[in-house]
C-alpha cells in the first residue's frame, strides 16, 4: 500500500502574516525561513496525527483488496472518494461504479467496503488498484480547527527559536508540551 500526494493544499492553515505577528517580526528578511517553517510544521503535524489539514488530493495504491474487503484509509478526515480504478491483466484501468462500494467517511476510521458483491480483483500483481481521495477539513485555513492552527503557530515559533542542527531523539528535538496538548484531542484512538 502506498499513499501518494496528487495535489497539495492551495493555502497553509496559517498565513505568513499571522506567523510574523505571532513571532513579532518586522520586515521581510526572514520570510523564506518562516514560510519553510510553516510548511515543515504543517507536514509534521499531519504526519504525526494522520491528518490532512487543508483540502488535498491523495491517491491510495493497493496491490489487491484486503481480506474481508474493507479498505481502511490511512488519512483523515476524508471529504470524498473521487474514483476507484482497478487494472486488468493488460494494465487497462476500469472505473468502479460508485454503487459497488460504500465510502464510510465518518469518524476517525474512514473506510471503503463492498456494497454487496465482491469487488473486482486486479489483473496485475502490483499496483492494480488506485483510489483517489479528497482529504482535509476544508479548502480554507479557517476550516482547520483553531487548536491545530494554534499548535502550528507554537511549533513554528519553537523551530524559529531553535535553529541549531540537532540529533533526532535528542532532548532538544522534543516538541514543546503545549503543542502536544493542543493536538491531543485530534489523535486517532483505537479501541
């Protein structure tokens, strides 16, 4: 299984102006650094929580259907399953009819399940199934929950103040506790 970003977000959850105001920065001499910290902080939060913050297009590539026919989507929130394609032995993709599957996108464990009959098996042994998804809270920065946006501001500020190269796992690499606490309600919990 591989998850591939097809189209990234059009905007970041926080703007350069918001971060500069948070950092109390005047001028534009460090705009490139701050912009890269915004991107890096968003990517860090998304990877740590399995989230897409602002609307993004993703493709999930599978070799075959999982046993039981339930495909658990490794990203959330999912707004839409745009299309599912299954390749035949010649590599020609066929689009599955939306009536042949159910996209259960609610909650913390979005999934796709068969709507009755078994889903068609791919004719290839590798990358025979492609599922196109739209993920994220919405297209606008304000669609992202405020605690996540605030955690992003704090993480940018932390990395802005700690620019020295550090070893992963070192004490200096620890994310500030305030960031972790703000993000805690958005973690996926398995029961």
